[in-house]
C-alpha cells in the first residue's frame, strides 16, 4: 500500500496517541469525511522547532505534495479546492454559516469549557510541556491553577447555557449541514471532542439523551468510527 501523501502535525499528550486539539480535530474529521489517507505526526507544545518551516508555532500544520498549509480554516479550504469530492464547506452560504459557527465556538463555547478542562490537560501532557503550559495558562486565566475553575457547578451551567442554541437547532435537523455533516458540524464537534478526550468526567452533554448527545454520537461513529476510536483519558 502506498504511503499517505498527506502529513498532519497534531497536538499530543504524554501518550503520543492522545490527541486533543480542537483545530486539529476539525481537519482530521475533514480528511476522514473526504476519505483521504493521511499520516499524523504527534507534536507537543514546546516542539516549536519541529514546525518552524511553517513560519509560526501552532498546529494543525498540513503538508501535502511539498506544500505547507496552517490554520484550520485555510487547511479546510485548501482541501476542498484540491480534493473537490465530498466538500465540507460547500457554497458561499455554507462557508458564511461555517464562519459564523467558528466565531461562536471560539468566543462563546470554548471559553466556557476551557476552565473545566485545563487542569485535566495539564495532567495528561508531556512532562517537557508542563512548565510552558502552566506559565502560559496562568497568564491567560489571570491566576494560578487552583483558581482556573473555582466553581465547577457554575462552570457546567455556563456550558449548558452556551450550548442551548446548538440543542435547539439539532432538535429540527440531524446535522448543522442538514442531512450530512459539514465543516460547521466539525467545528463544534472538535471542541466537544477536546473535552471528551482529556476529561476524567464528562461535563458537556455528549452522553445520554438529548439532541446534542445524539448528534455527537453520530459524528463519533461517522467515517468508520474514526473519532470514536481515538484514545481518551477515561479509556473509551
């Protein structure tokens, strides 16, 4: 079998198979959606030199045919242009909707999940990353690790409130993309998969009953169960 022609640098924990970056999950689900074979390279927060060729210091970084693309939005557009079968962004209206969903996730959903997951991320990352992570997140969160999530019940309530528009939307449709998932689905899925992979206890409504749990379950099992097979801290 030919070697994959696409290489994706993907954030990993101490266990190189533990992959939890939301932007990376957007791209892995896009590649799985398109049925494109790819190889992932485990990358850690302090491996800046490994992706220095990209001119920046974050993943995902995709290498395809000698070309480098970074930033999840740009990678998804590149994949749609290069591999037009099974597009994830679709027409201009779908791209505009995805841009809105991206802004909503990054400014509303991810910030309310972040306090609940940061300590679990700290526990599962490689030892060489811990000082960097602690320093950078202490600065971002405005205090030491003990203050990152002072009230977990309130934080969980904030997550439920932030996800209410998603639940209401999914009560009428199977996917944000309609009958099939698209990039809007993968953007939201990626941040909930982030929590699923790293957390010792579930704190987002992705298990049990309800429209979000049903939608999340469909996406876990999509593309041959690609996302469901990814290791998690809880081991399932």
